[in-house]
C-alpha cells in the first residue's frame, strides 16, 4: 500500500486495510510487493500498485492428519 502524499513510506501486513483477513499468506504477498516497490523507487522506476490475489482471503483449517476445511472470508 502506498500514499501519493508520502511516496517514501510503505506498509504491509496487519496494519493495512485492503479488505482481506489478516493472515500470514497475505502479509507475505504484500511484503514482497513492498520490497519490489522499494527497489523500483531506488532505481527511479515506476512503482506498481498491489493487487490482492483471490486466495488471500482463504484460511485452511486442518482437522486431524488427513482432513481439512477451507474457510473463505
């Protein structure tokens, strides 16, 4: 997530609100996008806008050793 007023401040993970649940999978994806944009800024390149993936709102709950349930937010 970025703010045009503050082009050198970046945020990812639980502290931003992009409409998905707060989980590690989303934070990892957002963190990768942030790190790529920081490198782009250093190189003077255009930064990309983060687009959440459809599966970021999913949570997998394991039920024992062989079963699981997927919850979609």
